[in-house]
C-alpha cells in the first residue's frame, strides 16, 4: 500500500504560528490539503501573518489566545470546534527562551519559561484531546529542541522545559494510544528565526560554533521542518508513537570537531 501523506479533510491547529517555525509548519500542512487554524497572542503580528499566508494563496483561520491560560484555551478551542470543526492535528509550537546564567536567574523567570514551554503544551493537548478521544483519532506534535537532550550555558529553564516536553510526549503517547491518538515530537536543531537572531550574528562566537558543530554546516531553514511535520500529522505515521524526530543537520549524531578543521 502506498503511504498516505494527504491531509485533506483534516483540521490542524498550530500554536504560535504568526512567524518562524510555526509559520513554516503551517504552510507545509496547508500544502498537503489541511484546513489551518493558527494561534498567536499579538494582534499586530497576527495581521501581518494573515497577509503573508494570503500572499502564498493559503487561507488560515486565526484565533488570538494565551496558551498558558487554561480558561482562555478552553474557550478558544470550543469556539474553533463550533466555527471550524474538530481539531484532528495539534502542533504545540508556541514557546519562549531566556538566556541567563543559572546563578543569576530569577526563579519567577524560570517558572515563566516552564509555564510557556511545558505547562502550556499540556493545557492545550488536554483540551484538544478531549474531543480527539470522542472522535477516536488525533495527532499531537510537540516542538522540542536540542535542549531536550543537551545542556548549554544560560538556558537552564528552557532545557528543563524542553527535556520535560520530551517526557510529556512519551507519557501522553502511553496514555492516549488506546484512543488512536499519536503523540510525537520534533526536535529542531539550530534554525534561523527571531528566537535565534541575537546569537546568529556574523562574527558572533556562537554563530561560528553552530556552523562548526552542525555536520550540515549551516543553520536550519524553517522549511526544513515541513517533511517531518507532514509525516507526523498524516496516516503514514499511524504506528509511530512517543517518538521525537530530530531535524538538526546531524548535531545529535556527533561529538563535533575542533574549530578550523
Ligand atoms: N529557532 C530555533 O532554532 C528553535 C530550535 C528548536 C526549537 N525551537 C522551538 O520551536 C518553537 C518555535 O520557535 P521559533 O524560533 O519560531 O520561535 P519564536 O520565538 O520566533 O516564535 C514563538 C512563537 O510562540 C508564540 N508564543 C509565545 N508565548 C505565547 C503564548 N503565551 N501564547 C501564544 N503564543 C505564544 C510567539 O508569539 C511566537 O509566535 C518554540 O517552541 C521554540 O522553542 C526553536
Ligand atoms: O540559545 C539557544 O541555545 C537556542 O536558542 C536554542 O535553545 C535553540 O533555539 C533550539 O531550541 C535548539 O534546538
């Protein structure tokens, strides 16, 4: 039987999809025929995003809500279900990072990162899964990170959250497999987006470090995630559950090499 990557008739919600990786994954899902619902929490960014999608002939349904607010999430998902239909694919992409040495990190800032990057995917997944359980099908895709596997100076809260998100993925996969819901993750390597703009400057030691550390020798382009998200959203991955697919140009496969070699 031919693997089926077609997403016609599917409704996908991508959180934090006004730009960056969320936008690229939304476009990939739309190109496979899915109906797209995008979330954001900044009205001006949402307006600009809708124009960007339209310029590529993609029409999206947009909903502004804060993914960390369980009441707002419940209201928004109920509204989406009434206005668009039941969500069959959820991509938990919204996230944030703080780059602060652990000795200087304010515990409240640590808590905020955990709230957005770990608790929020739980909140949105739980609400969306209630309907997926009734329908007997669903795909949930959590956007993890290299920091789901590795540590690095200054990103203690982010690494704790993204490591936790990997384990949340495995746990929800375990609990919800019986309802025909697959919960998987994508772990992007280092990608050229707003989030990495401060460390992706020519001549910045971190920029040189990443180019040298990545076997592919380049930063990821957001479009590099399209194949993985379509696979995990489609029936081609129906027996894949609790996995994280790392899309990282080979970083996790290697110890790296000395600069200049
Ligand atoms: N850029 C990278 O190299 C990289 C690598 C690995 C993982 N990631 C992860 O991929 C995801 C997207 O990354 P990006 O680089 O596009 O980041 P980004 O910072 O450019 O975008 C994050 C999005 O999340 C949204 N968001 C944040 N808090 C929110 C909230 N409370 N409610 C609703 N939306 C909220 C933002 O508005 C934004 O649209 C994040 O989870 C990030 O941690 C990024
Ligand atoms: O400061 C950092 O190290 C980066 O911003 C990361 O954490 C990446 O964005 C990404 O998540 C890696 O996979």
